[in-house]
C-alpha cells in the first residue's frame, strides 16, 4: 500500500481526494500545516508527498524527503516556482503537477473581481447591511466597448478572454508565445508598452519566473492610463505591491483586485481574524477602498477540486506503474 503525505491540506482537499481515490491502493495522511524543513520529517516513509502552491520545496526540504523514502512529489496545483527542480532531479525525485484543472474556475473569479470592483459591490454590500442605500460613490463604467489587456494567453488567459469578449470588450494581449485560439477570438497581440498605454483593465495570467518578477512595477504603472483597473489571479510576485500603493495614492491605479499576494504564504489559507497583521504593505493595501482581496480562492470550485484530485492521483498511479501521465516536470 502506498502512503501519501498531504501538506497544507484543508477539509475540501480531504473530501475531493477521498472521492477521487477509487480503487487506488493508498493511505492518505493529511496535514494542515505547510511543508517546511521542520515539518518535512512528517513525510518519513511516505512514498508520495502531495504539496500545494506555497509549500517549501527547496533543496533542503527535498533532501529530507528523499532521505525519508519519498519517491514522488505531486503538486496539486499548476504553479511550481517553489520547487527546486534541479535538486529534485539530483535526489532522484520525480515531480508532477496539475497543469490545467479548471481554467474556467479562475477565469470566472477574475471577471467576478472586475465586476465587483467596477460596480463597487463590496461597498454596496456593507452599506445596505447598515441600511445605507445612498448611491454616492458607487458609479462604475460599462465594460462594453472598453479595452482589456490580458498578459498571458494560456488556458486561463484564454478562458478569461472568452468571457470578456462576450461583454463586448476589445482585447489586447501580450505573450511571448502567441495562442492562435486567442487570435480567433479577435484578440490583438501587442508589446507590453502598448498594452499598458491602451488598456482600461489589465488582467494577469502568466506564470511566475525570474523574468516575470515584479512585471508590474513603478515603471509599468507609469505607462498605464490614469485610473486603470488591475486584477491579478495568477502569482503574487508578478506585481510590486509597494509600488502599487504609490500608484493607488496617485490615482494611477483606480481599482486593484488581488487573489494573490507576494507575501501570501504568511497570511493566506489561515484564519488570522484574531491576530494582528504585521505585514504593513498588506495592511496599507487592504485599507484602500478601491482594493479587493480574496485569499487565493480563484481555483476553489467543486469542479476544479475534483479535477485536481483526479489528475494528481492519475499521475501517482502512472508513476508506480512505470508509465507517464504527461504531467511530469522532472
């Protein structure tokens, strides 16, 4: 029987993986804490470690796992920027991920954040709970006829474009690897500077890499339209949060939607309601009336959770059967 150690697991992970387990001969060990150099020992004698987006899979952690008998690292997410792939290869660990669990889940959340920010739904909700039915300060704009700039035209970016096309938006797109399906939708590929200058709304859908770190920084913000709306449901490190605060103060950014944050591992997926948040950048951002945070929940639908579990366990089964799943990174 296989032993699989899950880190950063929640109740919805347990339900979805038990549902997808089927006839797989495996015992699941769920841990709600993150994988770190301290907690890695909890995976001793587990052939598989199933980790999530903010778990530490650095060289030191991978070495501990390999010494403890782990053979396979199964990332139950698309991102793998926290995984030292070179070290994994050195220690004889195979790494798999879930490349596309439900692009529509993230795309729908992205557009939902845009709608909420534009029509001030979060503010209206709070007002009406207090019997305040004033419409002052709730004016939005029509998406129809406006221009959206989509950075990254993979499966999630494409799914987002489909929805925004249905709203009648003009779509500009940037990606080093153009997607013919985006062109078929009517998207126009342009350089980043043109996208910044022409877009009323900008949506991030690219992976995290050294080249993309703080892609949206003070220089990028300076090239954008005054009052631009920015939504990031991709990776927190793509956007310079400190520079964003200054852009908000100057009204360069008119609305900011963040499902991800560059220091989120200390905050997200935890109940901090009784704690004092010591992250001053986060506190300053969340205090802005035109900033909307969600806690990395864009993926969180029943459909996506089942697909994540099913794809992950399919990769596990393939590995121990001596086959490939197509989801391998190493």
